[in-house]
């Protein structure tokens, strides 16, 4: 593959995913520098493997998997994935608060207090638009377990936010 | 669809839409309220997740340049590391003094570390944003008490099993490396000159500061500036 063709393929298939990969890496680690390093490393690996990358769907899954593994490797953390398929608490009327007026800053702070196991499926679904099946494939979980985590994640988020009075007004604070 | 199924779907994917969901929503005010609130929650969540992306990853030209330079830097980095390691092993075999003498090892290990990160010595590096420097210092257990000037490289590195701040500032002759070592204590100032570098290790109240530069560089002003402007956290 010529350098120009390689560059075009990189710009088409890989480059547009870099911002999403950074945000995913950030919400795994909550460390901007580490997230940037992990994504840079992922980009370099993608560049080296461009000859073998063809369709957008498999590239996306491949890149997110690299980011996830690179993050896990960095922390040398063994993950104990559970297979929790029960759905306790799903009839909880208090899932959402009557007045959902928390601002972005409050929510970011609350997300920081949440375990990565719950934050991760939430960012994949809410920000990155992954389906339950895609989240399961990435996190190596069954769909039932993903659904349970998504449900519990929202419940946990609400519980954390309720421990803290919300900031006055609703403002974006990126 | 009953309330249980509606809430299961809304609780796991609030933005899901289907005729069944819509029908239940229209017939059950309690579930409709829940769905509205869950959707509001997801809207705020989406905004919260959208942290700013660094220019190195968001701008196509910068991204491509980073990938090209990164690949080259990595190869260079590995080559230098192998060279530095072989030099140290060779010196150790010849003198028999390098291993087992902690204080005298320190200069050699510092130089090996500098060689391990040759990209840090690129004279054309731009000024690092203060927020990044500050973040590195904090993670390296360093408190900033005053101005340390423009930093051209800032990294958090593993050195002797500890995370330390590795900075580079610009000197008269070239880059000057400053390693802030909260876990290394020396009884007195140690000067060294080897492997084409000169350096000085300065004791502080807790830990020490290593400054390494070109053999002709004047390290005094950087030494004074950092001794005055940084303090190690406990």
C-alpha cells in the first residue's frame, strides 16, 4: 500500500474514531494524560496494521478492544467479571428522581465515584451509541449481564447524586 | 406491555423507542413520568461524558503527525534503551562497582533513564501546557511553590520502582532534564559527568532533585530555580 493510500485509509477508517476512543479511555481511567497516551498507542498500532483493516465495523471493535486492553495492561489489574443475570430492583419507582436538575459538573463528579464496571457500559451506551450486544462483546459479558449493569449504573448514579445537593441552576460545564 | 417490562427497557436504554413502549407510555402516567426523567438523566449524562479531546487526537493533521512521529520515536526509543542497557552492563562488567552501590548507581541510572526517553531531548519541543505540568507534578508528589519557567517535556516515569516527575526545560546549550525524586535521599550534593552528560543531584528536605544537561551547560540557575520552587509532598 502506498503512503498516500495508507494515509487516506487511516483518515477514513481510524482518525474519526480518535475522539470517541479518548473519551472512552478517559472514563476508564479518569486521567487525561493516561487516556491520551493509551489512544496514541492505539493509533500507532492501527497505523501499523492498516493493511489488514478493511471494514469500519470491525475496525471500531478492534480499536475499542485495544484501548480497553491497553488500559487494563497499564494498571496491571485483573478483572473479575461477573455473570450477574438477575434483575433485582427493576421495579424501583425511585429510579429517577422527581426533579432531575443535576448539572454536568455534578454528574461528572458522581461518575468519578462510580466503579469502572458500571461506568464503562454507561459511556459505551450513552455517549458512544454501542448496542447491548456490542457492549457485551467488548466487555466479554452476556447481554443479560450488560442490561443489569446498565440498570444498576443508573441507579447508582442517582444514589450518589442524592447524597449531594445539586448545584443551583442547570448549566453546562465542560 | 406491562409496567415491569416498560421499566426494564427504560431503565436499561431510556432512548429506546417502539410502538409497544409508546402505547404503554400513553396509558400509564407513572411510567411516562419515569421515562421522561430517565431521558433527562441520559441527556445530562451524554453532556457529562463529552470531555474535551486534546488537539493531538481531535485534529486530523496533528493525529497523523503524532502517529508518524510516535512510530519513529518508539523505534528510536527501543534502540536507545538497548544501547543504554548494554553500556551499563559493559561498564558493570569492567569495573565491578556499578551494582550494589546504591548512591553511586544513581547518576548512571538517571542517565540511562534520560537515554530511555530520547524524545524528551528534542530541542524543538513546544512548551507544555501548565495544566499538564501541574498534573504530572501532583502525581509525582511534588508541590509547586513558585515559577519553574517554560517546561518542554513533562512525563510521569517509573524510576527505581516509584512514579516520579520527569521534566525538561531549555538551557543555554540545549535541553536540561530535571528529575524530581521524592524517594531518593543523598547526604550531600553529587556532581557527575559521564556518558556525554553532566549532572548534579541536590538533596532537599524530603528527597532530591537531579539536573542533567550538556557537558558545557550552566546548570546553576535551573538548580536554584527548582530548589526554590518545588517541595515534595509526604
